C-alpha cells in the first residue's frame, strides 16, 4: 500500500533567513528543500520490487531518492535486459525530461523499500531558475553522474568481468563516495549483478565464491563488502 502526501512550496529564498544570498552548494540540503514539496511535488513510498516508471513511459518529471535504492534498466528489442545504474539516497533520476526527452529511455525499479519525491518538469525548471544554490548542486550532481557513466564505459571496454564485478560491489557499498562506506549491501540477486557486469550469472557466481574464499566479501542472506576487495580492482 503506497502513501502520498503533499507539502507547501517554500516562500523564502535559500540562504540565511530573510536574505536572498545563495547558500554554498556544499552546504545545501537538497532533501530538506525538496521535502517542502507542494504543487507539482509529491512523495510516495515504494516497496522492494515496485516499478516507478517503465521504458517508453512519457517523461514528464524528475525524481529524488529520499531513502532506498533504485535500479535503472533497459530492455533491447530482443528482450535482453541490462542494468545501467543503481542509485541510492540523495540521487536524482528521470532528469532526461529537462533536455526534451519525450519518453523514458529506461525503467526504474525499487531494489529496497524506498521513499521517492516526484517533481514535475515545469516546477523543476522554475526551481533551477529561481534557486541558485539548488541549481549549482544539481549541475554538480549531473557532472558527477556523467563522469560515472564514462568510467563505466571504460570499465566495460578494458577490464575483465572479474574486475567489473569487484568495482560494482565497491560502488554499491559506497566505497569511493563522500560519506562513510556502507559495507552491507541491500539484498541484490546474482542475476541483477550479471546484468550490471555484462556477463552470465554462472560467471558472477564463480567470482562471488572466489571473493568470499579470499575474505573480500561475506554473504549469507545479505552481502558484506570489505575494503580489501579494492585489491582486485587495482591489480594489473
């Protein structure tokens, strides 16, 4: 059962009370600002496995993850599925609509119980225009996402499936990102990992068992990633 709620739009500019001075992007709390949703914004809870939107759906809004994990996946005309991104709290997705994308190029599915804010396209454009701190934060986020996509492409072109799996596990555990690493990963199937790595489930199973025997990971109903797994990524 999902719950929707609506919250009023902020009436003061971001920054000190009564001041129009923009706040530094590094100090800007997107979650606090976005939680003041109102007309054009809504909050919804998604259970693990719930679909947020599907490939080819109309692209009319941007989404912000308050908590949980979301996977973005694409399906080819031949029915082959690939996971192109796994996003977590404080990430945006669906931003392609801002560049004129008429329909979703991927599907978005909850990988854990998640709380998602939906922001209508026109409201998002107005916020980006009216709120400099928000705009600066959002552009920085998009640049970071672009860099991540480039790194993923290089990874697929030049690294073995073993290295790609190790890198994905480390990224899922938040190693290399700001904040404290989260060594315990929300439940994720080997099929999903195979779709992210671009290999077969049997190969993922083989490497997962290898990593476990070497003490790089532990899994028994849940997956725990240790920083020692970095040795696989760094090894030539």
